[in-house]
């Protein structure tokens, strides 16, 4: 009896609320949710630097900058983070922000050769060559065996008009890095611009030894051979340059000038005509062809080239007219 009465009481209590409105139901106490404590990052400044470098390699530039900023937040004197931040800005073409980042890197790590070098490159891009030279010197002071710093310093020295020191810098770069194509080429070109064609031959030969398909090296080597009277090698080298760049009329014109110098006027005229077929705007070929015709005694064709030049280049037309006048005498 006791069990059944308890059961009936339970049943009665459970059924008691079936018909009662919600408002009459007993209140249920709500327990507020427990907020977990904020996650503590275990990533170090180095971790964020590594992440930034990886993001940069994937061309995710905004994300890379954010990662470098987080590295700097954790370590405000982290020179490498400032440096890599500068590299991102350099890649994006924001050279002034790159300069600022490289300068901050050097503030915390004064003997940071790579940062000095890239800062110098940034100054050179901004055409601030004097500042660039100073930074290249800082890079070399921190790392004396730095061929790229010597070579790029040579370019900036050249831009400031310090030709001999630029040549010395290129020479030092080639001593430190015997297979440094760009330094050999810059050395050769600088010597040509200083009217030292005979000296330029060896560095330019080194250039094409390192890379035989390097068109600028073949072209300027041909010029040096011609200017030193070595017409045979000049012809061979210009022909190689034409193979590498068939669409360059100036190279054909230079080959024609080589034949003109050597006295093969027929071959010279043939080359000048081909130069104009490839590059009709290369007016020097009209002048050179006029000179070749005069050397052959063909004044009429020289006058035809003069008439063409009158509409294209008045200065060259006057110069050819002087040759024609001398021929008449």
C-alpha cells in the first residue's frame, strides 16, 4: 500500500502541471556560462619572423607585413624583422618605406651588412647616389668580402662621375667573385665610356666566356675589337650578336661600320641597308651608307642619302654634306 500511494502521489504531482500555464510554473534558476580565460600565445618573435618570410615567399605581402609587425611587438629591437619588413616594401615598390625599415634594422644592429647593402640599393633606386655609396661602404666595412656591394657601389660611383673609382670597385668585385658576369660587363662598359677600348676587351671576353648568349657583352666586345683595329674579330663578334638579337638594327649598322673601316664598302652598304630594314628609324645608317658611297666614288647615291637625312636628322645631313663637299674638292 505504501509503495502504491507514493506512486500515485508522484503521478498526481507530475500531472498537476499539465494544464497549468507557463506563467505559473516554478522559476528555473539560470547559471551564467563560464567564460574561458584568453588563450596565451606561445609563438615567439622568431616564430612570427619565420611565418613572415614564408608568407613573403608566397607573395602574401600584407600578411607578411602583419607577421613582421607581430615579431616586432614581441621584440621591438628585432633587427631582422625590420629588415624583412623593408624587403616586402622594396618588393611592393614602396622604396621610402623600405628605407625607413632598413634604417630601423641598422639602428638595432649597426654592423648588419645585408641591411646596409639593401639600404644602399634603395637609395640608388631613389637616385640618392651619395647616400648609396656611403651605405655600400658600411656594408663592405661589416663584410669585406662582399662582391655585390663593390659592384653596385661601382654603379653609383659612375653615376656621380667618379669613373676611376667605379672601375676600381668593379675590378674588386671580379677579384672576389671570378664568375661575376654583371661586374665584368660593368667594368668593360665603364672602360669603353672612358675611351679605354683596349683595356675593356679582357673583362668583356670574360663576360661572354661566362655566358656566351649574353647579347650586350657580345655587342660591346665587337665595338672594342673594331675601335682597336681588330676587324676580323669584330666581324665575328658582331655576327654572333646578330644571331642573338636578329631584330637589332644598330648591331647590323656597327657591323657595317666595321666593313667600312676595313675598306669593304660593298659589304658595308649591304649591312646598312639591312639595318634600315630591321630598324627604319636608325638614321645613322643613312649617313654611314652615304660615306660608303663616297668612298666608292658614287656621289649620286651619297646625295640620295643626304636628301633622306635632311628630313630625318638635320645635324647628320649637314655632316654628310661636308663629306660630299670634301669629295668634290
